[in-house]
């Protein structure tokens, strides 16, 4: 990541405009690379022996907390919408609220991939 890009990203964080980062060509290329690496498959579902098509590429260490890792592919994991919502503690139904927020990365090994 160039110094200029890093400064731009910090400014976006300060201004609460990270959507601009997620629209950037650098992010879009890296996102596609992560999905290809993970065979377009949700990694949480895969660990449970299930299959679900990837819909989100998630930063393991959040961009706001670790902007230096925003473009580090080893800080990314591919998730389906349901798993991504659980990781962030978002619930779509009353039954989901009964479930604890997923501590998705407690035992995550970035080298344990295909």
C-alpha cells in the first residue's frame, strides 16, 4: 500500500466515508483475488461441512482498527451474507438473536485453505 493511499484511507476513516474505499479499484481487485483463492465459497460454512456461495469478503481485523491491513489478502475471509451478519452481530430474525455473536476468528488459521 502506498503512503498516499494509506493517507487517503485514514482520511476516509476520520470522515466515516469508508464506502469510497470499498468502491476503489484496488479493493475490487483484491476482493476478487480473495474470492478466487477461497473458491467462491463461504469459509465458515465450509468449516462446518456445508457449502454456500461467497457473497462478502470480510476483513478479519477491521479497517477502522487496522488500516494498514486493509489491502492484506491474509486479513480477508470470504463469507456468505448469513455468516457475515453473525460475525458483525447483526440479526435477521428472532431465532438469530438467540444465537451468540460468532467469534469467527478465535481458531482461524489463515494458512488452512484449499
